[in-house]
C-alpha cells in the first residue's frame, strides 16, 4: 500500500514538473513598436529631437566632437538626413534600426518602444524638418 502512495506521489510530482517546464518555457511575442496615429503629424523639433536629447539618451555619445552623427539640438537633422534615413524602406533607416529596442548592437542606449514608433512614423511621414 505504501509503495502505491509513493508511486502516486512520484507520478504527480513528475507531472507537475513537466507542466511547470512547459509554462516556464512559453515564449511571448510583443509588438516591436507602437506607431503614432498616421493622422497625427510627427514633428522633428517637438517629437524626435527630444528623444535624442532627453536624459542624455543619445547625445551622451552623439554630440559635436564625439561619435557621429551629432544629435544635439539644432544639428541633428542635418546629421541624419539623408544619410541615415530611407523613406523608401523606413524600417531600414539606420536612425530607426540601429538604436531600436530589439537591435543586437549599439551599446547601452536604445529607444523605448514608444520612441521607436515615433521615429518610424516620422520617417514614414517623409522625415520633414518641421
């Protein structure tokens, strides 16, 4: 009788371990970015430049006399357009793809999901100096 109890407990424990392994190994896919409503124009000066300059996000490295491109206020647009922008394939634009949250490279600083969405929306809207 005792042997059946031990066997039952072992079977139950094995089952629990298998189930927990399945639950732990689940993989979720989240949206890569959240684009801005296409009807809402994205302003370079009001929406994009602050991404580069807020909290030393990009400009801690990308400033005059340091690592190119110079993303400081007043210099950023000329530094990235047209070289780092691809309006035919916005997702391939380096100013979007290199610091993208899912990018493997680019050191420690990356866009947030929301910032990446704003940058992508701005490029899709023509990457205007507005």
